[in-house]
C-alpha cells in the first residue's frame, strides 16, 4: 500500500508569489491534515479536510487555504508569500473519522527568498 | 488549552543502552489518544507507538514502550537496546477523540552514539 505522497519535495519561491502544494493520502483514507513545521514554532496545525469539507482550521492568516478533491487528494495554497512562510509543510492522512492514527508524508520544504 | 511539553530538547545514549524520553500534557478531556512520532533526517514523521487513554495497560512495540500515567498526565517513551537508526527527533502528540487536530510537543532530539 503506497504511503502519503507530497509533491513537490522542495520549492523556492520569491516574496509575493503564490504556491500550491499537493498531498495524495493513503488509498482509502478520507481525512487529510496539513501542518507547518518551523524550528521556532514547531509543528502547527493548518487545516483538516474530510470528504472534501474543511473540518478544522488552525490559527493562520487567510493567505493559507486548502481544498480536497473527490479522490481525497488535497492541495494547499499560500498566496502573497512572506519570508516567514519558509517551512516544512507536512501532510497527514487518516483512515478513521476521529483521526486516531495519522500517517505523514515526507513533506514539502518551502523556501521563500 | 491543550498542550504538550517535552522538557528535554536534546538527549544522547550509547548504542545498546536504554533511554527514556519525557512528555507531559494538559487536557480536561477524558478520552484521548497519545502518540510518539519519530522524525529522522529524511523528515518523514513515523508513528512509533500509540496509547489509548482509556487503556490502563502500557503500549509496547518491539523495543519501544511507554509509561502512561493518566493521573499525572505523563507519557514517557522508553527505547531499549538503542540502535544508530534510532537517531532522530521524537515528538510526543495527542488527540482528543472527535474532530480535533493532533497537538504536538516541541520535540526531543535523540542521538545514539556508537
């Protein structure tokens, strides 16, 4: 069974640009969550989607948005990039409605210059 | 607010020895799940072990075991017979039953020395 796949693995963007990250969950999993990981703040929850609906949202500005498609694949978009958005973005999928077991992808390393 | 505290930013252990990583958490909920995740240099977060709060028996997975003290809100990870491949960041996390996200601690960087 394939794991959680995140693309791309690395990205370099310029301030003010926008970026889209992709996450393909484990087959059969309907919940996808996104986390931002930085050395200073650690792992912070961005949002979670279940069956194409946003179920939870973390405390991030509106520049951060996401969506989930009917095949459970999810995308995360960040507009008007700032230097502080440089981070590792991790996606996790869960096969249970209560997210009691989450499996992570390898992440996308975003660098904003 | 629900929080997770890992008081040891860094630890080291000799190969084949045993090491214990500490974790405390705070929640007013009664039903929740606790986890230890490992993040090696490859960056992938790997689930090491999981504990359901309603289970009194401590979870074990091969060389990994936990000491779950619900009243004290403590959830430590013991790694026996440490191996070089155990070198990684270890994150303690929990989730309250229901539609809530994982809450992570800041992590403990473990180095296994040959």
